[in-house]
C-alpha cells in the first residue's frame, strides 16, 4: 500500500463521480494497493477495508479528524476533534467461514464485504437490507441437522448471526459516544470512514482545481506541473498572485 499523489487523487475523485457511494471506497483503495487485485480488495471484510481507508486517509490529510454532528435532543450542531489512532482497532484474525450454534440451529456464514454493501445499497429499507445481507452471507443453515432456508431462520437466530458478524469484524461498525454541551443529551453516532474520507476528498478536489486554474491563468503552467509542486510551494505562488 502507498500514498496517492495529488494527480492520482484527482483521478479517483473524477472516476468516483460516476460511481455509487458504496463503490467509491474501492476506487480509493485500488490505486493505493497496486499489489492487491480489485477482486481481492472487494472481498475484504468491511472492517479490514475500513482499516486500509483509515491508513490512506491519514497519509492524505493527516491523523486529525474534525467531525460535525447534530444533537438529536436539541438539534444543535456539534463539532469534535478526534485522532484516527483513537478509532483504529487491533486487527482481529478471522477465518473465511464462521459458524454459530443457537438452540436447534447451526449456521455457517462469512463476513460482509464491499460487494455486499453495493448489493444492499438499493434496498428500500434497512430491514430489507439486513435480510439481503443475511441471504448473501449465510452459507448454510440447519435445524436439528436438516437444511433450512435463510428466510426460515427465526428472528433471534438472525440477530445472533448479526452480532457474531459484528464481534468478528469490530472495525466495520464504529460508533462514537457523544454528548451535547448545550443540553447534555448523550448519544451514539455511527462513523463511516468511507463516506467521511470521500467528503473530504470532494472538498479538497474543488479547492485544488481552483488553485490550478489560478496558477495556470497567472503563469501558463499545465495542470501536471502545478500538481507536481508541493502544497507549500503552490501556496507561495498563490500568495504572490494574490498580492
């Protein structure tokens, strides 16, 4: 895995405009992991994928995150700073196939990957998404030794499988404990590194294109020449243009 240059980041951002959000994480990782094939990246568990995204984000924009959230109690906008190291969990070795015994039922399953997230993105409801995810990830199910369809599993068994997935891949479900300084209301917020990173990339890309436009107009340089400058040197020229 390696950092991406400014030109590569812009290429990823441009490519990602035509992709659904669930595929943009893979678009970010593909050029950063040239030693890993696209199929292998797509087959990584969501938690392992997110751990790679955290590393790439740190190389790209640094270790500090500036988060914003609306308090569900009073709707006040909250801002909080957190470092990526506080969110990065130790990698857990996990077999490709897991099993669960719940009462009369025995279930074999695998962890969700990026392709599963793409598949459930079009579901009309969270419940439909959970059902489709189980259908995709459950490899076999039995009741007292007899095969049973995933749709025939009782709710408590489905819930147990979901918990087992979360326990086996904890990086995939990051939740932040927040408290509103205005009203004191505590709540948990889901942190999605893929969506957060892409939002940052979007803002950075537009900012960088404006810089390229300014310097190209002033000096006649090409986009490649401008992007090859370090951010510090680029800013020096921008300051001189604006002087």
